[in-house]
């Protein structure tokens, strides 16, 4: 009875807090920098509508919830590729190893794109010169079981962002936890993401702008070219809380339902929902839905799992609809040994 009371109080707290978050409104939409950190890096969570803070498993927890590393028994490796919007690409690799008391992992994320031609006020069709841009993040994660039912983890990461001759960098950290119950394997997950220093940009394109404007020979009473959009940006910080439950859990059939709430510092509160059906521990069918996004809503995906040479291999795919912007496809492979 005592355990049931504790569980009920925990669930009541989570439900009350999520309702409070949903009631909030924000006016700082689009105010953060290094927004590539918000792109889902692997297909399982993307297919579930980013609702898997409580259900994520293994090495992919370095992105979704670092406490998931606590349940790695050996070595866990993942690699994924995201065909993102506007012909940009995001790649993610990670490896985690059980070290006796918990697991330690490293990860690397890269957002890349093709060269773009430089344009100016006097040459709007292009100068014949090109520039590069990209964003990178390297992280070290650790997850452990504090007690049998409660796991905790964290990630420290270095973030670097550049465009042409301008760049910025900073450090940040993530924290996450999951509490498990015996009621249909109900899990309650929480994470704090991208907390740390602001990212400050510098470089010739910014620092030499006043002299370039003067040499152009074009002037205005109020010249917007002299305005730096901002010398400093906060990171896209996020508080994410959610639950997951397995109403069906047999060897032949397993159904996991998940729901979560996002409270970002640069957007409005978002509700996330997902479902993952696994047949015969081999084939997974996934679906997700989001609210609070301008163009995102429905997502789907599938996965194949098989044992090859004593290693459990996962091949996953996700499709996320982006309305007028098209769609995003993510492919990933994960190997457990």
C-alpha cells in the first residue's frame, strides 16, 4: 500500500507539473543560437515524436537522456545520418562502454552543408566567391543506477559553430534521470539540456564590418548593416519530462506508449506522443505526434533487430513530416556487444 501511495504521488506530481507547463506562454521564440542542437540525431526518437525521454535505451541516451547508459552491459555503438532541411546534413556517432559501475560514452555530432556563394549589396547575384558553414558538438556522458529503480546520468559537451570567417564556441551540460515501477514497466523520465555558457561569435566578417561598409560608398541615415544581430546567444535550453508504459509485453508482442512535455527557452511549450510496437523481437513499427510546432506534427518509422555473430544489431528509419518545408528522413544503425 505504501508503495502504491508513493507511485500515485509521483504520478500526480508529474501530471500537475506538465499541466502547469502547458499553461505557460513565452515571447522569446527564436532567441537561441546553435539551434542544430535541437535536431533529433537518430531515428528511433524522431519516429516517436521526440517523446522517448523515459523509454530511450542504450547509447542513444547520450542525446535523449544520459541516464539510459546505466543499462548498458557491454559495448554499445551507434551511427546515424539525418537528411535535414534546405539541403543540410546532420551526422551522429557514439560509443558507450560498461565500466563496472555504470557506463561511460563519447559522442560527436556534425551539421554540414554545401558551399554557398557570397552576395553583397552591390552584387546581389553573387561575387564568384564562396563560403562554408557548419556546427559541431563533442560530448562525454556517464550513466549509473543510483538504486535498482532509479538511474541518473549526465553529459558534458563542447559546442563549436561557424559561418565564413565568423565562429563561436562554448561548453554545456545535460542531466537526466529515469524512475521505473512494476506497473507495466511504467517509467518516469526527466532531462535538462544545454545548460551552460552563452555562445559568443567573433571574426573578420563581424569585426571588420564598419570599415567594409565605409569602403562600399553606400550610406543610409540609419544603416542596418552596422547592427550586429547579437554578439551573444543563449543555447537552446530545454526541460523535458515524460512517461512511458508497456501495456503489452510478451516475447511475441510488445507495445510501448510514451508521452512527454518540452519546456524550451526559445519557444512555446510542446506536447509529444509516441507508440512503438515490436513483433517477435525483430520488427518495430513506430509513430509519433507533436503539438506546439509550426510545421511538424506526424512522424513514423520502423526498425529491424537481429543477432549477428553474437551482437544485437538494430537498423532504424524515420520519416518526419515538415508541412510546407517537406520532410526529414533519418537512418541509423546500432550494435550491442
